[in-house]
C-alpha cells in the first residue's frame, strides 16, 4: 500500500534528473540506512513530501533546492511507527495526542479505538478518525473486534458483530481488524468470531492478534484462523516460539506492563528480526510528557541489549512492512519524508522532526497550531437510576449465610473471590469493624439500570471513595469505597463532568479529573493534563496507603482476565466464565 497517493511520478523523475529543483535538502547529516544497516554522511533531497535523492556528502545536485536545512552533523533516522496502541489510554483526544508525540519522533500510528467503541460504537470510532486529521501525525485504525470483550459477561454501550466490522472496514483509514483477544473462541471455531474474522480475510486486510501464553496446537490453530501478530509475549520462550511459527511480534513497554527484556531475550540469537516491531499499547499522558512515546520503547530496548540499529528498524521499517506501508519506514527515493534528527542513536528525544517533508517539531516543541477548544461532547453518563448513598450499600438476604468477598490481587497478579460470614446491621452488610474491607461497585453507565455491589478485601482503602469511568473494557462506572456517602458524591461528580476520576473523603472532593470525551479523554494538552493525572493518582495512592493505584482500578472489571472479575452483571470467574452468587 502506497501512502504517497499524491505523488506525481513524472515530476519526481524530472527532479531526480536535475531538471527541476526540489523543495528541501537536509544536509550535513549521518544517514542511518534501514536497508544496509550502514551509517554514513549524506544529503537528502525532498519534493512534495517525497524523498527524491539520497546523495553522498560530496555529490552536488544539478539544481540547488529552494531551501537548505543544516542537520548539524546529527543522525537522520526514519519517523517512528507505533504498531499498536489505544489513544484513549493517554486520556487525550487524537489531535492533542498528535501534538504530544510528534516532538518525540512518532510520525505514524495504528490505533485500536476499542475503548471508545465500547462506549459510543461506530460513532466513537468515527470521532477518533476525524479528530486525528487535525495534526500531521498519520493516524490509522483497526476495527475493534471485541465489543464487548466477553459477550454475556458485561454490558457495554455498543455491540460489534460482523455487520459493524464490515462498515468500519470500508473506511479508508481502517487497515484491518484490531486485536482479536477472544482467542479461546477463535481456537474452538466460535461462529461469531469466525464471521468477524471472515470480514477481514475476504478483503485481504490485516488481522491483529492478542494471544498471551498461547502455544503449541492452540497457537497453530489461532494462526490458521487468521490473526498474524501478537503484542502480549510474556517470556523469552513465548516470544521465540511465536516468531518461529511465523507470527509478527510487537514488543512493548506500556504504562501497564513491561515484558520487553524477556521478549528480547527470546529473539537475541535469531539471525533475522524482520518480524519484530515495537508498540506502546497503553501509555499515560504523564509518561509521554516526561519520557516520550515510541522513542521510550526504543531507548529501553537498547538498554536491554538490543543493537541500536535493530531497535530503530523495529520502530520504523519493520512496522511499515507489518502493515504493508510500501513507502514508509526508510529514507530512500520514493519514500515519504517522515524523518527525525537525533544527537545519538539511543532513543533520546529528536532535535527536529519532519512529517511529509515539513518541519513539525523542534527541540521538543510542536510547531503547528494549538487546540482551539471548539469541541463539544455529549454526556455519556446515563446514571439516572442512581438516587442516593443507599445505592452503594449491599442488602443482606433474610437468612444467615456467607457473602462473596473479592480478594485484591490474592497470591498473584489477579483478584480471587472467597465466601465469608460478615456482620449484618439494619439489613445491610456491615464492614465498619474490619479496616481491611471496603465495598466495590460497578454501575452500568450506558442506560441500563444494573449494578453490582460486593465487599473487597486488602485493596488498601480505609476511608473515603474512589470512582472512575476508565474501566476496561466496557468503561462502566467503577468505585471502591468505605463510605457510601462519599461514593455517592464521587458518582455525582462524574455524572456532572461527563466521566473521569474522582477521589472523595469525608464529603469533600480531594481530587478529580474530568474526561468529557466518552468518559475517557480530556480536551487538555499533554502539559496541562499530565499534572492533573498525577494529582488524582497521588490522591488514590495516599487514600490506599500505597497499596493500590488507578492502574489496578482500570482493570478491575476487565472480563477477559482470569481470576475474579466484577462487572455490572455480577462477579465473574474469569477462568470458567461463569458468575458466582454474591450470597450462599
């Protein structure tokens, strides 16, 4: 697939032959060649955003370009391509995300907008694609395959079947189908997943995988079904086997996990690394603001032992080949002039970034126009059925019995659930005498009068309430609290703001972050948003005495995980995909 559909090849040929001048020459640089692995002095001539010539330093053009840019002896490398991410996880709308990451050298991304799809359906995906066009960052998308993540286990704001997938695949910015995470159903030939996958197969489009710990027969079955990549390698052995089986692996360091050192160890002795690229998956605004974007993954890969040229190739040329971008990811005639100048080959922030031959960032500063503040969002908090603090109490059954209690990250990374005999006061479960107990609540915010309330042990909170609408994957209102009055105030705060995060103690809002775009994203720029995110993160950390975080809350209701998962429909055993009764 050619990105440069605007190219006038006759004009390019004339420019290469010296008959017409180019727009720009970037000179006095050390070119990092993605084809040969060489680094050498060169000059790059550009016309209409396309690279026309790459000349050795002592070659003189027949006609000088209209503008000369002195690279100051720096290295010239391709712009980076993030092969998989959820823009919503940055809490920035796409245009502000573009303004945030272009100065770090990212010039193309392939997003999976399944967070907003779970709230607003196709309308949400369309918003992401339209808003993305307001900066030079090239933002492609894949059609979200799992909306909701586990049908029947939770209620989302939309449901995607083959019809919705087919509609999205007709959009020019949509390259294929996003992470097919329901690998269990794929391997057992589930009809719904097979129909969704077939929409991509019959169009010969890209099918992105999501297959943690899949191996042997199941891995072969998954590949035969159609998915061709994975970004969830957790060990050297897993990464090695997936590459051996012909799978493309997207190695990542995200704000949620870091399996990069183990994954790199798995491919260290491989002669060819063509099927390896890099991604960020879920990265928070504060990380981007302080440390960068895909350059940060490059930097960490080099720190873990990857050769600098390999790491740069993973983040550019290999990612372009993964998606069939024939003219991205390298600096050569006919390629789009997405380039960055860096002082060293170590993943640091570039001094200058070019996108389609235009200088778009300099010394960490985006050179385009700022956000104009013109967007208006519909409030997606459909919670009219909540009427007061009593909605956050757990009514006990008439007879004596046991209550299901979620144990926070019990003996490992996932929650578990056990039955306990708990005191009852005035007909309601009472946790007041046990400081290790709190209440957890997941409220449907998509128009259904449905919620689940159960006790949770060892979350760390001993007073107050925490509420968030960033709750993968359906993004229902999720709360952990000791005091139902504080829980009610937190819920009301988020209803008014259109969603977000709120921390409440003794009737007072300690910290809050409004996320009016589907309850997931802010309109703030990264430099304004990052401090606010850090403020609410600190408030959560302090209220939980350092034992829990927003991250832990954001995956609390993720039905695709093993362990005990709480959704608006009940408490799910993630392993068996069956609901456990709250009382017995």
